[in-house]
């Protein structure tokens, strides 16, 4: 890996470690930032974000806003999908992350540009930590198994898809140029053919790193390898 990039990523990780020593203060300041920026939204008005911020304490925040589950937000998320602004966030929602639906039906998680940028920053930091602990992790090819970046669109035209797919496509170039499997494979709608293509592509590469949102995916790949060994050979 390019020494300058390696230094950049490790520096990000070192900054993150320093921040962890004052994590509570950083989280409180971020919470205040969220309250101030979103007090004019429907959700912010319902729970009086402005009052919470002006007389801030963690206990007041906890008492003022009950713990919610996805069902609690579902009608609001449906409104956002129709294009109604200022429902949960002041910032415009530009993507809906579609969950795998392991506990029930797949859920639509609103994503804003600033959240997406934060996620990219965290990914860089995580890679820096990985390379600090395992310097040779990125020496070979990378086998990552994301979902499809875009599955469909909301009624207002906002993309709906997989956050892992978006991350796969938007990863730093030095990650992308060593992918063991091209992204186009993950657009294949035939599930069995998709896994066969993943296995076939991966076996031709010297892989030093494997990543997937769900560890069960690796077991499925091994099953596919066992089922189709002769064909693959």
C-alpha cells in the first residue's frame, strides 16, 4: 500500500484512540448538535428539543424522549419516503438503507449526506486500526460481500438499497483496485448464480482479507463451493 495513504489512515486511527479518552464529552456535544439542528422538525417539536438543549442534562434527555423501536417511527419514515421534509431530520434524506429483515420485514432506515460522510470517515478509521494491528491485511485481494447498492426507489424518487453496497462502490480506490469480485456480480438477481460467481471469482485471487455484514454468508459460500466443485474446476 502507498506509504502516504497508510500513514494517513493510521493517523486517523490514532486520533480516534485519543478521542476515545474523552468519549463522553464528545458524545454529549454531538447530542447537543443534533438537538439544536433538528428542533424545528416534527419529531423535535413533539419532544421539545429546544427546551432539552436550553436546560441540558443527560437525565432530562432520557426522561423527555422514550426509547423507540422501528414501529414507532414507521409512519414518519413513510412520510419521508413520500418526500415530506423536516419529519425526523432538518437535513434532507438522500438514501434509505434496506435492512436484511432478519427480525421481520425489511426496514427502511433514512440516511442523510452528513451521516454518509461520517460513515466513510469511520470506515477509513477502521481500516487504519486494522492495518495498525494487522499490517499485511491489505497485501492481497479483498473478498467483500455486500448487498445491492440500489434495489428500488421511494415514491419521491430517493434510492433504496444496501449500505454495504454503497460502501463497496464508494470505498477508497486503493481498496477497490484489489477487490476479488467486481461489483457487477452483486447486481445478479439469481441468488444461486450470484454465489457461484462470487466463489468462482474469489478462487482465482490471492485473498488476504474477507468482509461481510453477515457471517452466515461465508458458510453459504462454502456450501456453494462444496455443491459445485466440479463445475468450478
